[in-house]
């Protein structure tokens, strides 16, 4: 099953979080691309971030970020 464009936006958004500290969150502004806003809302609905416009990673989000980083590394992405 291929990744949908929406799933790719979610993966890219997860990669925006700083994995070295839990004290840094992100904020997706209303002026962002609609695809990014939707991706952030989806991550919130899935329980991976604390707010519908970003916030902080939840415990599940921290685990998801670790997996996304491994995948990005395997695919040679930086």
C-alpha cells in the first residue's frame, strides 16, 4: 500500500520536531499550506501531538518520530 500525499505530509511534519528535547514544540500557523494544516490536525486526531495546530509530541508521537527518523535514514533522507 503506497503512502498517500496526506500521509507524506504527516511524516514530514513529524520530522519537524526536535528529537533531542521534549521542551520544543511546533506551531502550524493558519497561513500554512492547507495540506500542512490538515496533516497537523490528523496527527492530533491520531493522538501524536498535543494540539490541533501542533504543540508537543505525545508519548505515541515520540515513538512515531523515532520510527519516521529510522525510515528517513533507511531511505537516505536527511
